[in-house]
C-alpha cells in the first residue's frame, strides 16, 4: 500500500489509493467511530492528501534522526491542562532582560497552520518520522470535520436511519406496542445532545491538545501570519485559560505573540468556510436561516424540540442531500432547490438517478430545479412576520423562464464552501512572501505534490480549493 521511492529531490512515499479504498469501505463504514483509522484513511484517500504526503514526506524521512528536546511550550491551547514542561520544540530565545521583553521564539521541523483533518494528519505524520511539529490553531482543534462536518452530519444521519428503520418495522416482521404502523416521536434536543456527545468523544480521543501532546505534537492557540518564508508570528488568542497556561510557564506573561520558525517546512491547512451566495434578502430580511456551520447547534433550540414542519434547502450538493434525507426521515417536509443535478457532475449518472429515486419515492423530498432570486419573511394579513420564509425561485426548465415560490419554516443554505485563504493572503503575509492563489481567492495554488509557489511552504486540504464536499 505504501511504497517508498526516491524522486529527483529526495525520498518520498506513494500511496496506492486503490489498496486503501477497500479498507475504507469495510472497516471505516462499519466501524465509524474507530476514528484514528477513519480520519487517516479518509484523508489518505483524498487526492490532495495523497499528494500532500508524497510532497511532504521527503522532508521527514528519517535520515535526520536528531530530535530536539529542549524545554518549551508543549501546549498553549485554551482547553488543555497539559503543562508546559516537556516539549519537542527548541527555544531559541535566551533569558537576558532585553530578550525577555521580546516575543517567545520556538523552532520546529514542521509548522502546521490549522488543526483540522489535514493539519492533524500532517503534524502526526511528521512526529511519526521522528521530527518535531507544532499546530497553530485559531479556533478549535479538529476543524470542520469534528465540529461541523463529517462527525455531526454522520451522527445525524445515523439517527435518521434509526428513525426510518423503526417506521418501517413491519417490513422486518416487527410490531411496536402491538402496532404494525409505528408512529415515532422525534426529540431533536435529544438528537442534538447525542451529536454533541459524539463530537466531544471524538475530540477528546483524537484531536485534543492532550492527545496530540502524547503523540509528540505541540499546539498553540492563536492566529498565524507569515513574517518570512520560514517564520510565523502567532497572535495568541487572549482567553483566560490561555493566559493562565502561558503565565504558568513563566515565559510569556503579558506577551501576546510567539514567533515560530520552521526548519523543514510550513504546511498551510486553513480549511474552508460555508459559501453564502448574494441572494436578495437572505442576510437582511430577518429570515431564520442556517448553514452547516450553525445547523447542528440549532437542533437543540427548535420549537417544541421537533424537526421543522417545512424545511427548505438551497443547494443539491452532498451537504444539502445529506441534510435533506436526515430531516425528511425525522418528519419534515423537505424542499430541495438546486440549479443543477443532484450531487455534482463528478458522480456517476446511475448513482444520481438512484439517489433521486430514493428521495422522491421513499423520502418524499420535493426537488425544485432553479435558482433562488429572493428571500423574504412570510407575513400575515397585518404585515406581521409569521416566523416562516418565502423564497422565489426562477426556473429555466420551461420557456419562458418561470418563477415559483417555496415556503418553509427553516431555511438551510448549502451552496458550497470557499477556501479560507483571503485573510492570510491579504493581511497575514502570504502575498508578501510570494505564495500565489488560484483565481478569485479560490484556494492556494499548489502543484501535484502540494508545493506552493514558495519553496518549503505547502498547502493541504480544503484551503487548496480542490473539490469540496
Ligand atoms: C456537513 C459536512 C459533512 C462532511 N462529511 C464528510 C465525510 O463524510 N467524509 C469526508 O471525507 N469529508 C467530509 N466533509 C469534509 C471535511 O469536513 C473537510 O474536507 C475537512 O474538514 C477539511 O479539513 P481541513 O484540515 O482542510 O480544514 P478544516 O477542518 O476546516 O480545518 C482548518 C482549521 O484551520 C484553522 N485556521 C484557519 N485559519 C487559521 C489561521 N490563520 N491561523 C490558525 N488557524 C487557522 C481553522 O480554525 C480550522 O480549525 C464534510 C464537510 C461538511 C461541511
């Protein structure tokens, strides 16, 4: 499955995704929460990841066996109790009075910006090769996958599957309370709590600063910006926990900045955020709407703890389709508005047709083909909001173009994701050091080994603008 070979520059690893794929299907699908394997294999099977490791590994292949062990920051994440005594980093500032007023300076073989799936994998990979690594994370270790992506969405889907199976119990020869026609009551608050527990478990077992520390990966909570092609300035996020932790080390009291130098390379893994299209009225009409970033926490606050009676989803990509099926199985009337085919062009027509059939025949999901033009609140006769929305969709299916209105109680915007690069590029020094972006800020430009346009700086994961879910 893994072959080590020597490329023109240095040794590297080739990952055979065909060998990994069956593993994914057998072990990962059946044992969802064996997350270590899951994350690693999912990540390894992504085209970007395969390239990431073939590009990165040459830096960490163990012909440098020396491991730095001078004491320094081990973890500066706000949610950790890990002490700052043992560390894999190298302090490069000394203790003179003058230097004490300057920022803390640390040195690692690999410096990773962003602690999501890509960043976690890169940092762990480096330490498994005996190299030192640190992750700079400005929000929560685990990134989208743990907090608002794969983990909550798959947990939601597993709850929806259970609801569906119970409803169809009679097809399995089962009766519930003596009835073949099972009526289930869905408690969205309980589903919300289950999702949050699952997220917490995954976080504590796989992503937390403590776990990373036990694998030799250091973590710093802060926002990274480039001051040269091998040094980052980290603005520490000023939280109480953080200042206590940093002060406890006696190194950074009153300091807001750390300088981190990379000896071998920097990997940018800043991920992506929800793309919200500029639809008239969406932001400012007062309509209740969500994206994947907010929907999972909203589940705990739905009226009467029930699934919304009518859910409108804008976007027929993977996220829109997943959530459409889940909510319809909880009892919502779901309308999915999509300008194009379900999923996207990369999906085989047979798969798309099967999905469309299941949506329409089993899940009762209404699919409307067209583009959303306008979003507004639904008003009563006195012009008062009734807590619902009405969206206008224009469709070119027929000639001439027609407009229809779709009404619902909750609006979910699932119109894709955009790479998280603008801030780092415009304000974080990326432009100044010569790292180029794709057109329209659509990700960091990389070659097939995930090298950026600057030597020893790499980018991996969603921030490269590669195909997003
Ligand atoms: C609803 C949904 C379901 C999904 N389901 C699946 C699935 O089933 N299977 C699958 O393979 N994928 C799935 N995905 C996609 C998967 O979640 C992403 O591909 C993955 O999370 C990308 O990882 P990443 O490391 O590139 O970015 P992220 O996970 O987004 O991590 C980026 C991190 O960088 C941090 N950051 C950004 N800028 C800075 C900075 N300047 N300084 C410091 N830190 C910074 C962010 O805070 C963030 O934590 C799903 C996504 C969604 C939204």
